[in-house]
C-alpha cells in the first residue's frame, strides 16, 4: 500500500487538489445562487412595496374624487333636512315691511313674531353648520374606509405580495353599486335626518344664553361651537363608542348579495373599532380648527387700510392728520426705524413691508350679523380649486392616514 502511494503520489496530489477546487467551485456557485435568490427576493419586495405605495396614493385620490361627487348630494340633503333659512329671512323682511307701513301703530304680536323668527333663524343657522360639520367628516372617513377595502381586494388579485384577502372575491360593478348605495342612501337620508334631530336641541340649549343682539368675537364663537360639540358627542372622551355611529350604517337592512353583506359587516365592525374612533375624534378636532380659522378670517379680520379708513371717516381732517403722524412715529419706533425727529411723509402710514401686519382684529360683532356667514358651502363644504379644504386638512392627520393604511393591509 505504501509502495502504491509512493508510486502514484503525483496523481493522488493532483486529484486531491482538483477535488478541493471542484468542491470549492460548487460551494461558491451555491453561495452565489443563494445570494442571487436573496437579491431577487429583495427586488420583488421593493417592487411590491413600490406598487403598494402607488396603489395607496391612487386610493387617496379616488377617495377625494368620490368625496367631491358626494358633496353636492350632501348639500342638497342638508337643505331638505334642516329649516328653510331663506324662508325665515323672507318672513322677517315681510314683517318689518308691514310694521314700517303701520308706523305709529305698535304691533306687539308682529314684534313677538319677529323675535321668535330670529331665535328660530339663530338655531337653524348653527344647526345647519354643525350638521354639515359632522356629516362631512363621517362621510369622508367612511368613504375612505370603503374605498380602501375595495382597493385591497383589487390589489390582492393582481399581486401575490399583497395582504391576503379573507373570503371575498372582487365585487362586480353591480355589487359595488349596492355596497355604496346601502351605505350612503342611509347616511344622506334617514341618518342625516336623525343627526339633525340630535343636534338641534343641543344647539338650542347652548344658544339660549346668546340673543341675536349678543356680541361675539372669534374666541367666543369658537367657544360656542366647542360647547355644542361637547353636548352632541357627550362629555366622556374615553367612551367605547361614539353616539355619532348610529348615523352611519343601518344594520336592519340586509343586502341581496352575500359578498356585499360581508363587506357591510366589515364596514360596521371597522367603524366600531378604536382605530376609527381615534381617527374620527382627531378629524373632528382638526376640522373644527379649520372652521374656526375660516370664520375668524371671514368675520373678524379685515385689512389694515380698510380699518383705518373706516375708523377715520367721521374724524375731522386736522385730527386725522395728527393721528396718522403719531401712528407712523409709533410704527417706526416699534420697528427700530427713524429717530423721534424724523420727517413723516403723508403716505408712510400704514407702512409697507412683510414684517408688519396687514390685518387687524375687528371688534365684537352682533350675533345677528354672523348668521349669514355660517353657510356650509362657505365653510365646511367649501371647495377651492377642486380641493376640499377640510378634507385636505383631515387627510394629513397621522391617525387618519394610519387608519386608511391599516384597512388596506387588513391590520386589526
């Protein structure tokens, strides 16, 4: 044996080296193949995440477009469900014309009727604003919920990397129509009327302390809106369910399509979830913040030039000149400008510049002057260049975006 090894030691050595090389090559090939598989899997995951993100962005756009479509119907149903505010104004005008025609003859009945109409108009104006506030935010979140549910099914049918779909196929156009109609026929019908009936007494209770002659500033008006919210939603912030949920979906109606019924059941279960309640609470808070800013800008803020000209209209010219000169000196001192003895030019007040305020807060205003500005299409339902102002503000809230993503990913 030893002689055999000595005689063939060169062949044995070459064979051993070749074996090691081949084994190494096989091992390297296996490692490379594993690395390529891992790289391919990573690329598939990245591509899946990219497609998922694009799909989420598309769903956000679809939600906004659907909301724009529903706004017209919401505004129409609001007018039908609430008191006819233009008719109240018209009747008040007629009473005043009658009283003016009978000047010198006091009409206590007409005066009392006018007072009652103003009180009714006050409650109706705030009720319409608050109902639009609640119905808009409920509509917005439920639309976002259901469109992300349908988007999840569509995405799952086209991508193996999407979350699994539990038990339902993609709904046909007819089934989708039934799915949406059963939700929004109730929300914009019976649900909206019940919401009006729920909000009206709360508005009347809060406003009984404010007559139409009461004077309010921006802070007081916001405080009134918050008081109404507190009564409508209840005082317990940790309630397991919001009293607003009963205005969303009618559980007593069954769908003809089993798959549609399954989607409706999922919608209702999700609406009752803590994630939806958190998103709704944050949405209402943000929407009220935007509404308060809108009312403040519309009612309680006016350009500085306008304020100065209107306040000086009844002032003698010599006094106005002295006031303008003194005011200009004050502006310059506040800004670190000219010395006390600097020459003041006629056009120096109000001074120009980005560092100076161009608007001032107007004084308190009678409540009666505010009512005409509480219309939903000017505030909550206002659309600016194709964008719904309140919807854009609410969509940016982390809890709302997280909720929509969780629905798409089907995270409990």
